[in-house]
C-alpha cells in the first residue's frame, strides 16, 4: 500500500507495528517515532521532520515539510 501524501505531509496508511500497538500503544508509537526520526536524521533530509500524530487507520507518525 502506498503512503498517503498531502501537500506538506506523508504518512503510512497502516501501522508497521500493528501486532504490538493494541497492547502497547504508547511504547510502540514512541518507538516508531524514534525510528523515523533516526532515518530522517541519517538521510540528512533538510526541511523534513517526523511528528507523532495518531489518526484512525493510519500510522501514528507523519513526515512533515517544515520549509518551503
């Protein structure tokens, strides 16, 4: 399934850790955010920030364009 893309945001349409999220939501979402922040940091993508923003039926982390 392709990620959902809006004007200044990209997010997965499903949770990559769905097997864990029901029992350990806070831990799982925090872990997912840290993972995505690390990827963005290591790829050195200027103007992109990972943010925790849970929405029903989608991943809790969004990649947001912070510049431009």
